[in-house]
C-alpha cells in the first residue's frame, strides 16, 4: 500500500511539473512569435528608409 502511495505521489508530481513546463514553453513560443513579428516589421521599415535614402541621393 505504501508503494502504491509513493507511485501515485511521484506520478502526480511529474504531471504537475510537466504542466508547468508546458505552460512555460507555450509562453516562450508566444513571446518568440511576437519578437519575430517585431523584427520583421523593423526590417521592412529600415529597408524602406534605406531605399528612400538612396533615391533621394540621386
């Protein structure tokens, strides 16, 4: 009986830790996607500024 309680306790602990890790991974993915969108937008803006700067020089 004591062994069964230990197994149930360990499984419950693993499930709780797995849930926390998956939650953290989900937030990291969301933050990563937001950062990727920001980098793409900044790249487009900087590219347009560089193109406008080149055309003004001519």
